[in-house]
C-alpha cells in the first residue's frame, strides 16, 4: 500500500526510523565483543581437536600404531598393491557387502549389535560377499547357523605354536601360527560340513570339526564366511611372527577390493531401532551432520547472548500507562498497510460508517447492513446500486480503488442528514 493510502486510512503519514545501514552498524558495534569471543572459542576448539584428536588407539584399529593396533597389516597389504578401504561407517560396510566385495569386520568384544549382524549377514548371503570376522566369539552364532563357539579347556594357557592340520590351501601356505589358548574354539554344527575348513585346532584328534581359523559357505550366491579367532594375528607387535601376515593376506585374497570395517556405536542400528519398514534410522545420518550439530551449540549460545542482552538501561515509566486511542488506530493501520490487507482495512471503514449511518437514520442496532445502505441512499437521494457497492460489495483491487471507496464512504456520510 502506498503513502497516499496511509493518509486515506489513518489520516497521517508514518515516520520511518533509522535506515538499515545505521541499524546494522549499531548492531555490529554493540556485538563486536561477543563476535570476538565466539571466534576465540571456535579457534580454541579447533586447536583442542587438532592437539588431542590424534590416532585411534583401540585394539586392532586401522589407525593405531600401538603394539595392539592394526595399522601395520593394512599398510602391508597396500604396499603389495591391494585396494584396502578402511571405515567405521556402517553404511560404507553395507555398500561394500552389497557389491560382493571382501569385507573384514572387527567383530570382537561385542562391537556389533544383533540387528547390525543380522542385517549384514543377510546382505552378504544375498550378494555373495566374502566376510572375514576377527574373533567374533559367541556372536558367530548370529552370523551363521553353521558354527558355534564353545570351550575346550580350563581357561587361558601360554601361547602355543599351532600347525594348520587341515586341508586349506591358505592355511597350509601360511604355515604355523602362535595362538594364546583360552580353551575356546569354533565348532561345526554338522558332523561332516561340506566345502568348509577348520584349521589350527588345539585337539586335531577330536572327530568334531573345530579350529581357530574356520571357513564355511555363506548363502546361496557363493559367498564365504571366514572366522579368524585370534586378535593377536592382526596386531602390530605380532604381525611378523610365524605365518600371521601370510595367513591374513591369503584369507583376504588377491583380487577383490578389501574393506576393513571397524564398528562404532554411533551409526549402527540398535536392536530396537528402525523405521516402519525395519530400516535403521539413526545411522543413516552422515557423520558431518553430528559434527555440525555439535558446532552449532556454542554458536547458538553466543547468538542468544548477543540478541538477548539488554539494550541500555531500563526505562522507568509511571503506571498505569495510558495509550491514546489514536495511537492504537495508527498502529493497526500500519500493520494493515505493511501486509497490503486492503480488504481488511476497507472492512473496518465500512463497519464504522454503517454504525454511524444507522444511528443517524434511527435504525435499530441489529438492522442488516443492506437495509442501512438502502435507507441512506433513499434519504440522501443517491443511486441505491452505487451506495450498496460503496458500502457493501465493491472490492479494492489496488490502492487507488481503496482510496476512491474511502472518499465515497465519506461522501455518503456527509449527504445523510440525521433524522
């Protein structure tokens, strides 16, 4: 709505405040201290992350250079031309499995939820991927129905040198390995498993197939599940001992790309999580989304402090506060003008005019608006169709129409003499 409309509706022109540039400059000057403080906090946080971030020192982790880390075997494979991808993202691991690749999974210490194991196992069975598990212990029974984990002896014993004692080409090529005997190994659930290998058994004379390294078929698409039941085989400090590295390289093969998945709790599906179709939800968010959320917290806090601060001293005003009626009228008119609400503004003008005309014509308060308009046209000698259009039906399409109708309403009122 234009300034002319403002004059017609309110009878006055609005006075603008300081310009945008002036307001922005004042806000920048007043917020300078908080902006500097926010920058200092962000820089401090970045420095802290860079100083304390470092490598992940979890057991057999692909970044760890500690004695029990797993960086060495990854680097050795890469140096020999193998395509090795490392990840702690569930989505990446699932994609590699769906592509039928070789996926090495750190499955020790109950690092995977039951829901994650069920999902990955089913996808591997469908795609024919080669899954290699690092010491899954009792979780192996969730990966496949062909194996179970059980005890053979009284507990942990000194490390022993074990020969393959099986017909696996991979194990026989690698030769003997060192194994810390805890009295537990992986057993077959059938008496004569087909296309399976059970190697490095603590009791080769036992007729039940079992061993520390096991390979069994998985699914109908030609997939394989390999279980390497000793974490120390992968550790930096023992990688060069016996045939450890040779066994790892042989099990992982020489052709397919390798993905080493080190699970973390933050993105894998929980046992009670999932969407309406059973699809996990939390782990679908990318890692940068959580990082952005964490960074946004101090930014929002600073913004609240900046915009929520008191702008100068409090103004003392005696109560009760008396607000002139004209001021509220001007405020409502300004709101209507800003919203370009021409129909609402004209409705207010017409309602007030009809009330005044009804009083002049001595009509009852509940008289219909059409009757008031018709009576006013008859008393003033005006065209009843034109009067009805001005007071009731005509719609203000633009500012000029609204101004004209407002003037016509004033004209009608001036022509009607009180009875």
